[in-house]
């Protein structure tokens, strides 16, 4: 079958489910992944014909896309901060909003805010902790861009940590991974941190109806949902932990529920954090929060 005919089939089967531009992206990601073909191949070779063996994974991918399974899980691959990550059903798919959070931390550390008396290039290492690391995208991107930092990452899920360790090896960075439950008050690290960052579960059960099927049905509940009556459970635990385990003038960074920005900010205020800043993401939603330990 001609490759351009398969592209037409992708659109015929998927245009009623996804935007046309997104279907194009799915098609090109699929042929790049399985056939190592660039997206301009149809311009150069409009009559390119595939064998039955070459067609098979494309149609298998199409069948899963019709069930609204995320393309990243189908291909076991995602991109974040210009890095490649393996993903599966045990970890969240890295998102653009989280890239903004990581970039905020990098910008913050590129200045002299991390160490007012020293620049980013100081021989003094930063101690950074990522809580609820999932795929490891935050910790690994920070380790890649702050090569002098000592980066630690914790998650309650052993299967998520297996993925994160694979991703650290894939991206050639050194991150110390620990299986810990931040809700367990027995977690006492050996050293204090300059930066603590977390993108914990924050979607309330009442918000499930707003979510797309590809997220609701396929991404791990453990990493997504919190009870309606205790939506800030992880933020409360992490803020208290940060209050005890950040160095003086250390920084706490959160990704947050867009509907709970004021309440999350008030939580940091109650724990005497200073210079609290609430930022919006690229979609205009309250999404990131920073505070400095007094």
C-alpha cells in the first residue's frame, strides 16, 4: 500500500476524534518511530510503497488511537525539555506546563537567587529534591541543565521509579532515586536542600468529568487524583517537609491545581515562606508557585 494512502486512512478513522492537525502529528510520529521516515518523505517520495510487514505497526497504532490511548504510551516515548523519555501506564506523560516550571527553576538558578553570594557556575553544588518524580522528567531535566547539582528524586511507586531510572540512564545523568511516601512522616533525608520541587497529585474527583478520555482512562490514578474533601493533602505534607528540610533561603517550587492557586499560596504563607509568587502557564491558568524559606 502507498504511504500516502495510509495517511488518508488515518484521517478517515481519526478526524472525528482528534483535530486534523493532531492526526497529522500522530501519523508522522508513527512513521518516524517505526520506519525512521522524516515528515517530508511524502513530498520527496509521493509514491512510496510499504510492505505488509511495514504496514502492520502503523495499523496497530491506528487501532489504539481510535480507542483514545495516548500516542506516547503507544510508542512508549515522550519528549520533555528537548530530552527523550520512556513512558508507560505507570507514569504521567510529561506536559508543556511542567516544562514551564522547570524553566522557571533554571532561570532562577542562572541568576544569583539560588546563592546570593555566588553565581550558578560556583563550585558549590546545589542540593535539589524532586518529590513524586514519576517518569523523572523534572529531576532529569534539572540534572541535565545544572550539571554541578546533586539531584534526588522520590516516588511512592516502585514501577514509576523503574521508569525514571531508565530515563536517567537514557539521558546520561546522575540522579539518586528513592522509594519514599511523602505522606509518611518517617521520611528524614540525610541532608538539607537548596531547592525542593514537586508536581504532586492535584486533580479532585469532581474534576474528572472535565478530563479527556485519553487522560482519565489511561494515565495512572495514583499520580492524578486527590479526594474532594482533602485536595491539598500532598501540598500540606510537602510544604511542612520543605519547611523542615530546606536550607535557609532555600526555594520551594510547585505545579498546582489551577482552581486552588489562592489556597495553595495561603498554605505557604501559613508556613512562613517569603517572596511567594504565583505564575500562570502558557494557557493562562494559575499553575506554578514559588516560595522562599525564611
